C-alpha cells in the first residue's frame, strides 16, 4: 500500500478507532447530512507499485488486464473505522462482513490511469433475527470527470444488538427497506452446488500462514479481531480466520487471471470461517462458484455475469494451474 506507514499510524493513534475496537457497543441511529447517511468522498490514485502489490499477493503477475481486486479498500477501511462504526456506536468484535454485490463496467481499467474518487455511504440498517442487523453500504468509484468505474453494495452483519434497538429499527419508516440476502435464512445455511467437486471447474490457491497479515498490509483491512493468534484470543475466543474479502479476491484471481473472463457483475457471500494455512478450491461453472477448504467445507459462494468469455471451463481432471 502506498503511504503504508502513514495509513496505519493514523489507525493506531485515532481516538475513534480505539473506541470502535475497545468500547462497549452502544448503537446510535444516524441522522442524514444533506440527505446522506454517514457519507464520505475520498480521492485516491493507484500507483504501479500498488498494483504490483496486489498481483504479488495473489500470484497474478503478468496479466495484461487490470484485475478488479479491491484496490479502494484502504480508503473504505479509513471510512469504516474512523467514521461509520464510531458514528453508529458499534464495536468491531460484533462486525462480520458477509458479502458484496459488485458491478464492473467495461471501462474499469481506467481506474489505474488517473486520480479517482471513492464515494461511500450507509444505505440501510436491516433488522434480522436473533438480534442481528444487516448494515448495508454503497461504494462508488468515479474518475475525476465523474465517469463511474465501479459500484458495490456490501452486507455486514452486526451482532449483539439490544432488543430496544431492534424494535426501533423495525418500527422505522427509513430503515429495513433494502432487499437483503439473509432476511429469511442464515448466511451459513446455503446448500452447496459443488460439494462432490464433480461436473465443475476447479482452481486451487494456497493460503500461506502469513496471508491475513499480507492482505491486511496491502488492503488496509488488518482485521485485528481475528487475523492473528494474539488478537483472536482477546476478541474471538482464539479463532483465527481469513478476512472474507481476501477470499473474494482469490475468486477474482481465478476468474480474471486464470479463466480470462471479463466479469461485469459479481456477487460473493461468506458462509464459514477460513483458517490458514491451507489450500482452497474455487469450484465453478458458467455462472456460479463456491469456495471450499481442505475439509470440503464451503466457506464462500456466489455468481457472476460476464461481458464476454475468452477462456474455457476446466473440468476436475483439468484443474486450473
């Protein structure tokens, strides 16, 4: 990440970040500013060195196209940790990123040509069962001339909500209006399509023992509550697991770098924790994909649409290298 020292110093010594990590959760329903809830707009530029960091992290060097990894995440993390979570009074240990729905216009590659603007805002707080809410956020990346290069909606589950807060959201005329993916069923209960690993393509990726720290260093998503043994003992009962969107980027590597697909729409949801080190398999057909760990547990799933396909589907007997 460019200006890595400056970024992480601003995180470590920021009062709002400290409160988000350590304070007791005390949910606050936000109020709009000029009609926007907890909005932000940040300028950023992707340098050649930063692009190389992503390709080195995911072993996708030599690709002639710009793979749509989550290059904007340092700016998203800055907003999340310093503004969104503090203003909502949320504690980081109760936060679980569960999925993303992304759109990649054919002009996405322009993101590396000049300075860009990432626009961020909260669009819903959807009350779920068992004192959980889906915090729905919108990310839009635009060129300096206002051309849309990327758009995504992220779903983040917030745990341990108070009964009174849940009732307030349920009675609200503002919140609970977006159609969220887990309003009827748990995100962990998705039935697998490729559990027997037959009649599907397979791409393998080895998650090294330092992958969480490497991903955090590149993306800004340190995930202090679960990415290291020490912090996991404090925040997650000792459970160390990979950042969900790192898994999402591993899928991107399989689709764009190995299959040479030109994806226009991409949905990914995270169903189980992924410990590391271990080898994961991305199993796929023309529209769907699922990610499995070495125990054959599905840890993520999703769908995609393409602008066009220039590669072929590999069978189990022809694994993608």
